[in-house]
C-alpha cells in the first residue's frame, strides 16, 4: 500500500516534509513546497499529517544563547584514584585556568564510590574541567567493554564540588571533548593499538 502523503506529494508536486517558519500561541505557519500554510490549512490539506500547535511551539523553543568558542587545553595524563585519564580544561570567556590538582583530588576521592562501584570498567578515560560562566564543572568518564562510556558529573565553585544528581550529561563545549574521545577510543581502545595509544590520542589545544 502506498503512503497517502507520498501519493499526495506526487499529485501536487509538494514535498511532505514541512519546514516550520513561525509559531506563536496565536499564529503558526509552515513551508510546504512552494507555499506557506497555517497549521489549520495544513490539517485540511493533509489530515493524515496533523501538525499540532504544541509541536510547532516546541520546535521553536530556544535558550537565547549564542555559541562562542571556548579555549581548550590539555592538562596531561593524570591518575584520579582508580581512573587513569586525559585531563582537559575548558575556559569560558573571562575565566582563567584554575587549580587542576584540586579538581583531580576531588575526583580521586569520590569516583570509586560514585562511578567504579556501579560499572565494570577498563579504568581509562578522560576528565573535563570546565570553568563555565556560573560554575566549575567536572566530568569524569571511563570506558567499558563494548565501546560504552560511563561517567559522573560534579559542579562547584572551583574550591569545593558536589555530585550532580540531575540527569545532566554534557554541554555543547564539553561535547567537543567527548566527540574526540569517542574517535580516539574507536581508533585505539577498540583495536589492536590498545589503551596506551588511546591515552596519547589527545584533542589539540585551541578554541572550539
């Protein structure tokens, strides 16, 4: 059976994929092929592809933030308790490099109970120390067999830190390090190259 929207697109020349142009509580419009339709017009045109007002509004949500690259630096290969990790420091605009030893010490004292007690991991991974606009964030990650990464997040004022209980993973800047580490683990940790090669495969310092 052919999809009704596909048949409809073939007969009208319109693409069934809709690009949202504007959505407010009182007005919602989408671009469908060469024409602009309101949500109600689109429902009349294609009953099987109803566009809800809430969906349109949700697609328009934004934090209002503008992305600005932040400086990344490598702080070496460090032991933090049971974790042997590459350590990166990220600086938001206006922030200066902080006390890396204090951050590593906090992870060393807590990562066994907060992370290693819950997973059977390799013991190698990476740490991200992010000097953000409002707080300092510590991400401790370790690799598990099968290409899985496990981690824990802390935040604080640079002197003291607390474990983050909310289900937060990483921000867009921290994801830069995570992306590199994914590739490094594929290249080395999941090949004959091994963990030593993984630890030497680091993200170059610079703005990302």
